[in-house]
C-alpha cells in the first residue's frame, strides 16, 4: 500500500450565506470546485507566512539602518560650521512631510 499520492482530508466549515455565495462565485470564476478554491486559499495563506516573516525582518533591518543614518546625519549637522544648516534641514523635512500628508489626504 505504498502510494505516493497524498489523500486530501475533508474539513467542513459553516459560513454566512453572503460569504458562501462569494466563495461560490470566486470558485466558478476560477473554474474550480469550492473545495479546490478554498484549499488553494488556505495553502497560499500558509506558504505566504514565510514571505511575510522575511518581509518583517527586512523592515526591521531597514529601520535600524535608517535610525543609524538619521543619528549620524544629525551629528554631522550639529558640528557643521553653518549653525543654521541643521534648522533649515529640519524645516525642509517638515515641509516635505506636510506635503506628503496633504497628497495622501491626511
């Protein structure tokens, strides 16, 4: 009985009617059974977790690098002979943040 085929296991779930209709519509659009469509979604969800974890690690690394760069730049600006330069850089940054917020409707 050494078969290489994996047997699927039936898992039953109860969904609100509107969600069940959505699942049926999406399965029809994909030309799959509801079971196949839900199975693909669950598989993608679990396989995607490793990508999300890698993404979180990358974001943490980038944040650490940005913190270092920010601190280093601020230190250089503090020691610059033109003592007004640091204030001008901070004001330019505030303007850019305000512009970006306005563009995004905040």
